């Protein structure tokens, strides 16, 4: 990293932009970053390894130019359950008719089609629902065996080749990572991605498996999109480094009216454990084709920000939409507007969990209070692992969090986190340096001016993970720089 630090964006919640055909050239990526994208997502359901390698190279080149760590999140496809093909490409299913799914690979007709997933038949129960094509069709299981299921059509319509199938009522005995995912993960880690998002999480064991495969080389994001995952929500959050509220599949597998309530529940669980949380899917969906979002979409983004989400995500809006840069700029403006609302802090504090009974937590709470009392310019965290900075962000202070770290991987990962502005460099050689380094870095980032206080937290000795045990106040422009 070079020594120039791109100035603070002036907001706490982050914008996560997905790259795709509309946005993957170096020029387009730079435009998205300039418009307000903080984190870039690579969706491994689409694109080749060559495509993703080119995107990663462009982001890393931009990072050098900007002198700022820029996080990259790779999103694994996960298992995709699909019906087979039809003789004529599609058929019309009528309400109340019987329709059979089986392991016979022959093209289907109006009476049957293949579903080449024996694990689904093994897990079925009578009365279970099968949702086809994102829930546009609903089938109810009336009879089943190890190689078939007979169903009654509850919600009718046209079913065509290779449409996806969701099974909301059962936990399927399938691993969260397919062979494709394993190959993609190996590639992504070799390219140095910062976050790995795991699709189709059903149970804590799924998260443990991907954690073992990642082996500390990236942060693990659990995507919550299955009802079974919500039954073990707290255990999954505990095992994850971050969580994504994947509202697309969640809204297919559960009644739509439950999704807003579940979104808030997931955010609360993450915030109480200090885990970053991303709200995703259809946030500015109409901007795929329109230069402006609907008012409802603007309100949706605002709600996630009021609830204290660390990041809000754009999917097709930036990956394949007509207005990728506008979508990011719109998201940036909505967040900035919400965070300037006098009542924003009240909402944030209402959603705050109870502080854990530990010395590091107590010191972090004290740092937040001192910063508020003094009207400080920022809280400055010195960290190697990122844990001191994550603690500061968990408290949602009313000033920015300037993270100074010698670790580039930690600096990049923390770029996803609420309120954090990361600067990477090996600036500290003794405890006496921290005041001067904090002042110099804050001024370079545009985070403070003469006469303002900075509240510093750190762990002593440096480099010991989770040891936040020091709080200190320094003043910008004072002779000694510290008290």
C-alpha cells in the first residue's frame, strides 16, 4: 500500500456492489468505487475463473492507486436443485392435477419430469411443499418413495426446462459445498479474496466445514436463506465471521410477510455478537432497468441502515443492470441521508445488545463514551487481528472508527464493517508512537482538525489477539499530542 490515504467517505454503513457484464472493466470498477462502492462481490454462479481473475486484478490495481484496502467478497454458488428437461421445452400444469417427479432422465411431459436429486426423495415427508421457479409454482407431496414423489399442483402455471426447486419444509442431507464450490474456493483463495460467502447454509456444521476449508485465509460469510438455518440462528452467527440476509431465497422459502421480521431478528443477533451483517437482494431492483428506484426501495435501504446493518448490497443492479454507477450513487445518498437524521442514533441504540462482561468490552464502551463527551473527531483502533476494531464497531459510536493495522488482510476485511476506515502500514515501533501516528493518520484521512480529540484503543502488547486493554486521549495540534 502507498502512504496516501483516500479520505473518509463520511458515512458508516457500507455499499457492496456485485461485478458482472455491466461493470467488470477496470474503468467501470473505478467509477463504481468513486460513486461509493466500498466492497466488491464476485458471484461465482456466473462468469469464468478468467473473468473473476481479471476483476480481482483490476480491484487490486485500483487499491494501489487509491492507497486504500478494498475488500473482495467471493460468493459461492452452493447446491442448485433443478428439474430436468421437457419434450417440448415446457408444459402447463393445472390446479389440482397430479404431477410426478422421479429419477428417470427421459424428457418430461404434462404428467412427470426428472428431478435427479435422490437426496430430496430421501428427506421428503407427506404434505411437504416443493417450490418451482422461485415459488411461481407450488406442489404438495402426496406420496413418495426413494426414487419418486407424486404431488398435487397447488399453485399452477407453466414449468419449463431446468427450473430451480426449493424444499422449504425439510433439512436436506446435502453438503453446503458442491465440487464446483470447492474448485471455486481453491481458485478464490489463491487469488487472495477477503471474504467467502457460503450459500444454502442449513446448519452450523455447514459453516464449520467451510471454515475448515478456508483455514483462516478469508472471513466466512453465512448466507441465511433457508428456514432450517433460522432454527439455529444464534449458533450459525457465532460460527460465522459475518452474515448475509439473503432475502431472495428466504422470500421464496418462507411467507413474504415474515421476511422483514426475520431481517430484523438476524440483524439483532449479529449486532449482539459483534458480527458484521449484510442486507442483500432486490434493494434497488427497479434500477436494473430504470435510472431511479421506487420510493419503496429507497425506504427498504433506509430501514436496513436504521437497523444498524454493516452493509447493503447491490446484485443485478450493478452486475447486469443499465445504470450500475447510478445505483451505487443512489445507495450512497440514501445512507448519507439516513445517517444525518437526528433520530438515527436513537434507532441504533434501541437495537444494541447487552455488553458482555469482559475487560476489552468495558474499555471499548468507555472509549465510545469518552469520544461522545469530548466531541472527538474519531476513535482510533490499533489492531493486528481486527478484534479491537470489531469491538469498537459493535458499539456503533457516534464518530468514525479509524483502524490502523500492519496487516493488509485485516485492513481489507474490516472494510466491510460499519463505521470503519482502514489504513494499512507498519507505523508503530513503540508504545510512544501511537499518539503521533494517530494524529498524523487522522489528519491525512480528513478525519480531524486542530483542537479536536482522538480516542485511542489498542491491545498491549501489540499483536496479541483479543487483548484490547488500553484507552488514551490525544489532541490534534497539541505539542505533546497526548494526555
